[in-house]
């Protein structure tokens, strides 16, 4: 085989693999009349061409399937990226709300502590007042 004939076969395979049905999508990728005549005149060239196409056709189909799977993965990754972005936004909002609630909880806790301390002081005062009153009544009763 000459390198021209092999190159022509490679161009044909490339053009056939470029489209689904084996017809070149680009009309400029066509055989020259001279190359077609050579192919008809050289049965070895036609034989090699047919066998290379039969060998590489499943590979081309597999490459197309892989391309479709890669595209599907890209779309899935893009969708996941959008979902992650939305989740990150929600997470930041929740974190902000949690910080606000934490601040409010500290304020409430401080208020409850003050109220507890005030109540304890009032109970002490009332206990002292009750004791003084009791002592006064007891001393009046004893007399």
C-alpha cells in the first residue's frame, strides 16, 4: 500500500466516524475522483479500507457513547453544582439566623439570671422581715 492510499483510507475512516451514518457532515471532506478510481483499481486498498472501517466502527460507536455519557455527567455535575450553591446560600442564612437566636438566647439568659437574683434578694428580705415580725410577736406574747 502506498502512503497516499493509506492516508486516503484514514481520511475516509475519520469522515465516517465523524457522523452517525458514516456520511461526512462537511461536504468539503469528500474523496477526489482520482482517489475513488484508485480505490476501485486497487482491490487491496478497498480491502484494507473495509476492514479498517469494520474494526474502527465499534470503537467510534463506543467513543460516541462515551461522549454522550460524559455530556450526561457534565449536566449532572452542573445540576449538583447549582444545588450545592443553593444549599450553601441556605446554610449561610441558617447560620445567620442561628447567630441571631444565640444572641437573643444570651439576652434571655441574662434576664432570667437577673430575675432569679432579684427574686432571691426579695425572698431574703421577706424572710428577714417575717423573722423580725415573728420575734416581735413572740416577745409581745411572752410579756
